[in-house]
C-alpha cells in the first residue's frame, strides 16, 4: 500500500475507489468519472492533491538560482504572484514542470509533481549555488483543490474577502478559512476557475468536510484522479510522463510562453537554441470515427506514421474522443489523419488547442 494523505480516512468514509498513484493511495473516483467531470464543468468539485510536492527556496541568491534552473523569468514577480515554468536538463528535455510562488523577497514557494518530488529536490540541490537553501516541506503540507464555476461562490461562504485572491495565478499566503490558517491560490488543473489550498495536514479533514458542507446547495462533490485527468486533458494541460519527459523540450510541447530565451543563460537554453528546427509539434486530435483514442497511439498521414499521441480519452463535456499528439511534421488545422486504436485505425481531425476553454 502507498503512502496515505491526511484525507485517506475521509476518502474511505465516502467510499472512494482507492488506487496507487505516485507512491500514494488516492481515490480514482467516488460516484463515477463522468459525473465528477461534469460536476466540475457545471458546478464544483473537490480534489485531494496532497500528494503534490512543496519545496521552499530562500536566501539572497534564491532568485538567481530560479533564473538559472528554470526556463521562465521570475525577475519581475510581485509578492503573492505565481508563475508556471518547466525545469530542463542540459539536453533541453524536461525534468519537470512546476509552479513558483513569490512569498516575499528572497522567499519562494515551489510546487512540483508528486512522482518527481524527490528527483526535483535532488536536482535543485545538485545545481544550487551561492546563498540559497532549498527545503522539502512536502510532509508538512496538505493540498485541497476547489474547482468549478461555483468554486469562488462556495469559498466566499467560509472566508473573508481578504483571504480570496482576486487574480488568476496569485495567492494569499496569510489566508484563513473558518479559523484554519492556509495559503489560498487562484490556480488549478481543470480548465475552470477555482483555488488550490495549502494547509497543515492536521487541519485537512476539517477543511475538506467544511467545504463539502458549505457547497451542498451548489452541488459540490468530491472528485478523484480519473476526473482530474479527463478535465486537464479536455483543457489541454500537459502531464509529466505524457506530454513532457526528459527527452521532450517544452518548446515542442506548446509551452513557448514559459521559456524566456531573452533572459540570461539557463539550463537547457543552448540545446534548445541548437535543436529548435528539428523538434516535433504538439497538436490536438478530434476523433471522427467510432472508438476512443488512447495514449501512445501511432498517427498516420496517407499511411505514413508522422507521430504518436501522448494522452487520449473520451471527453465527457465535449462529447467526443480526443487526444494530444506530438507530430514530426507540421500539419495545418483541419487536416485529417488516421490514429491506431485497439480496434484498428479511426479517422481524426487536427484541431486547435485547447479543446475546452471556459468562457466566463
């Protein structure tokens, strides 16, 4: 059995179907993936994401370290601001993708993927320089994500306005929800509005139950890993180990916005500059024929393999099968291709990403 998050018993009591994921025992679903997915798209869902890793970065050289280790630019961040970034190796491949928060000058809060936490922390220690300290604080922190069009309305029932971040990708570090101290971040992994809440693990179950009770009228329900994956894929958000890995550059995965080539040298910059012309192209695929497109499926153009899918599923809200693919050739939107499925090839159309984008 994997590690237990502070919400393990809450999942058992709610009859969550538990699975092993990233070294933890977590719910893959409660009432069903489709129902949970639709709840987040139309109302609100609550996720336990306490398996994610958290690393603190402090010291007068903390910014210089982040500038060198990560591809994005953090030099103009305001206190309380969050910024997404890949972290690359010397070949230009991706070590991980993560979020950096600026708590205050020389004090940063970094959130990394669960399966990469130990690797990421070791990478930072091996490449640190000057007056900087990286501290893994993951064991002390739980994380709960409240997501959906009703999320902010529910949050407003249990906290004061000063604890609610006004803008996307900002956080309130001294937040408080009904007497529970926490960090409240206007971020998420679903394509919807909402928050991710970081708090002491001992308070996690209390906050979980408090939010579920507060959100009853709005239709808030607990959601598992299954819906988290279909939601992020519908919104075309990358997942490490699928769209990103140590051999995949963030440039070929549609993350150019988070790679600042104009800043001073950073790990992977030289390799990306030299290899940019030979890289693959990320595209969206919309299934036309019957069948569900899955990951690692070959993509054909006129009987020639031109790439493969990195993630694929049936999109509950949009109502069709779709996938993200990396192609070796640049094909225009609207191009028809064939994708191999369990039952043979099916037709698919190359479409713009993201598949789903909220309008409010």
